[in-house]
């Protein structure tokens, strides 16, 4: 089978670390103009938005010139444009770089910062920030952490190498270790390996365990506990289901502190409320580099606040920024 040629490069530079949107016009359809198709395709943008983009010359072709409002529809044609970015509350915590070379960047992500653009989190993401701060427009994420989870994330420098690093995660060739703070239950026998089938349905905030062949496996170990009823746990996921560690800890009867979904979905908090972060940290990443053959071992230097200062973590005053 003949491989489809790659699309042409974007004629538009990134904006705030975000790529321009690329649209390829379908080969079948009865649209007379490019504008007519995009008005229909992007109807969710609101009335008059696409027309205004054409009038302002913000929709361009492969050569970077503006597409005229009356330009004829050409099947297979590529066009690019920048979406209007949503207003976002800045996440006031730094993204620390643990390692950087010509192939990869390993970042230590703070709580509350999404890994990659999604939904209402676009420029306030680790990827967009690192692209801007490091001056690497082609930077891509090899995997993701939940927005509420802090810790190590692997990014790739060269787009042509990204697949090799993503394959490490797909084939379970990365050793991942997490740390969590949760209640201590003296009756809970640890260490143990938790196996279950987790289902995450689109549009439903919380995942749930169901009957069936296990698709989620987590090693759980007690590191230490103390008199106030809290404990520190080491978690070693062998799989990567959505919310896996949070679901498994909740199923054991020791839900992770600060979890807004488990055991119960709580009311949303304001976007500028950075109190009581989820006490879950991606502590370590270990893998053999698929490009250089180097044995990598990275560790986060972050701490889980509820363990070192429970009073500070549980404080009622809204916080606008601190080391996370």
C-alpha cells in the first residue's frame, strides 16, 4: 500500500506555544467556496466568527497567503488558522526541567497544570510553557499526567523521534513510580498488587471498576505512617488506565488526599483556587533510551505538602502561588 505523503508544514508560526489549526478540505462535498465549507464545519465557533477570520486574512493556504472569502473550493486543499484562545487563569507554579538533551526534555510538572492543550487548558499547559521557555517549537509530549497530578513528564525534541519514545509507554518499557499521601489503615495488608477492570466513559468525570478481564494493575506499598492517621505510599503502575492509581487507592479504602472525584465527586472550585492539591506525585521514571541506548533514571524533587505540613495543605486561605 502506498503511504500517504505528509501534509505540508504550517506556514503560520506558533502563538503562545500553540500550533495553528490545520484543516484539509474533504474530497467529497458540494461546497462552492472554502468559506462555505468552513462556516459549516466550524459552526460551533459562533455566528460570524469564520466570516470575520476571512475578512481579517487570518485563514491562509500552504504558501502563507490569505485565502480570499470567495476562493473556490478545492478538494484536498490545506488551510491553516489560529483559534481564538480561551482566557485562562495563570497557574502560578514553575515547570522545572530535570533533564534536557538533543532528544528529550524531562520536566517536573506542578499540580494544577495540564500536560498538553485540551478543553479550556491551552496556553496554561506544560507543553506550551516549555515550548516558549526553552525555545523548542517542535517539542511534543511522549505521555501525559493528569492535570491534578504533579511530577515527571517526558517530552521529545524531534518530531520524527516522538513515536519511538511513545512506544516505550505503549509497550510498558518504562518503570514508573508514584508517591501518594492517604489515610492509614492498619487492617490493610500491604504490599499487594491490585488488579481490576477500569471503565472511563466519555462525559463522566469519574472512572469506575467493572467486572471483566483486568486492564489495570498497580503495585501498592506502605512507605511509612504516623500518629495523625496519615500514610505515605509507593505506587507502581504496570498499566496506564485513566485515573488508575486514584481508583485503586479508593477501592482499597484509602483515597488519596485532595481527590475531587474519589470517593465522591465534589463541587468544582474556582479556577484560581490552588488550595489542597491532590497528593499524588509521579516520583520516578526509568527507561532505556530508544535512540541513544542510554539508561535513564529520573526522580522528582517535589514534596507532597500534606506530608510535610498538613496544616499548610489544609489551610482555608486561597493561595496564589507557592512551590508545588
